[in-house]
C-alpha cells in the first residue's frame, strides 16, 4: 500500500487545475500537498460517496458520474499520481494492477467478450480534467475510431 512519496517540484499542466491564487508552474511543499487533494483522492479515502464497484489496498474503481457508455467505470490508484507523465519506474507494478483490475471489472460488468475500451487521458490536450491518474473502462456499446 502507498505510504507517501515525494512530489515533483514542477508539475506540467498545473495551470489546468491550480486553485485560484496558486502560482502556476512551481510549487512550494504546501502547494504540492494540495495536488493530492482531488475529488478522486477524497473518493479513495471514503470522504465523498461514489458508486464503488471494486477496491483493494492499492486501487479503487467506481462508476463515472457522467457515463459515456452503458458501462463507464474509473479505476484509480490510491496513490495520488497526477498524470501518466508523473509515473516512475517504482510504479510499474501498480500500473500492472490497474490494468488487471480493469480486466476483472470488464468481466464482472459482462462486457469482456463483446469488447471494451480503456482510456487514460494525460494533461489538457487529451481532455484530462481530474489530476489523479485514472483509467476509463468503457463498454456496452459499439465504439468509433478515431476517438474525438
Ligand atoms: P478525465 O477527463 O479523463 O480527467 O476524466 C474525469 C472523469 O471523472 C469524467 O469522466 C467525469 O465525469 C468523472 N468524474 C468527475 N467527478 C466525479 C465523481 N465525483 N464521481 C465519479 N466520476 C466523476
């Protein structure tokens, strides 16, 4: 289980989520603490409710409040990694667990055989809005390609 880790001193993409009044780009230790204070960290901590479909010591999965498909589940690590860009080699096992949990949830949701999509947005150009790493598991309808 994640027990805490040093934050990067510079956080690209900060302008997207930075609370008003917080200097953009470089952060003090105090500001870096705020990075973990996302809605998803609160869900992982049980501080705000969510429709949780799976959880273990490392991960939590819950239904997206704005579903884009009949099945739309978000799988997050409890560790508050902001984006894929912030992953470190030490996170390799955790990323593997994220995918294996998504696979298990797809089976639980009955979408595994028909097929599904997994999406991880990274930073503003991708459309990332919550800066706590999350995997979108989408299924239950045909998907188009290329994505929007
Ligand atoms: P992204 O745009 O990749 O950062 O995805 C963020 C997702 O989080 C969106 O699909 C939102 O609908 C979803 N979302 C935001 N707040 C909540 C919440 N409280 N519970 C569940 N899903 C949420």
